[in-house]
C-alpha cells in the first residue's frame, strides 16, 4: 500500500497537489462547460422534481409527451460526475466519458423508443409520445455530449501524475 502524499491528503481531496484549497475556488477555476452543464443539470432536476411532486399534475401530464416520464434522469446521474470533475480537477479522459455516459445511454433509449412500434395510448397522457420528443431526449443530450467532449480543455487535458 502506498503512503499518503506529504500533505496528508488523498487523491481527490480538497487539499494537496491534486485537489484544491476550497470548493468555491474549485468552482471558480472549473472549465466553463462543466459549470454550464452543472447549472443546467441542477435547474432541470429541480424543475422536474417540483413538477413531479409539488406542481400541478395537469402540467406534468402536458409535458410528459415531450420529455418522457423522468425528464431529468441523465442529468441527475451526470451531477455526481460534474461535481467530482469541478472539485478535484481530475483531468483523466475517462472522467469526461463517465460524465457523458448517462447522456449517451439516454439518447440510445430515446431512439429505441421513438423507432419502436407504438401501442394505443388509451387517452392516457403518460403514454403519448409527441413527434417533438426527440428534441429533448436526443438533440439536447447530444449537444451536451458534443460540448463536454469537444471543449478545448477536454481535448488537451492531460491525466494527473500518478
């Protein structure tokens, strides 16, 4: 087992050479695409939670055909990774792929759902699929995948020294 670094920190902690001094300074020095994705994810998750638990059910029933049952699902999973990437400055390319993996999986499910034969919806708004659903379930996640993987810092980032 390798000894701890001289500063007494562990990889990914908020002190020492790999981490940062404070979480707020980490947020200030985070790449802009991570900040944007983090903010977008928080807003989408908050809106979806409000709509699901506190908002009027009629509004939820009107949005489901466009967004699917859980509009924030890929963004909820991505929040953990974006927080890790912002707070630890972990520059390994695998971490960016971990961040976009839920988005890619959700795109795959959306394409499969949209291309599969549809059964009757029985007038239930939760079973209706709008022709506009791919905008939210395919186009928006695909834009985030492109932005997060093609950002200049993401392409030029070097892995942390061992």
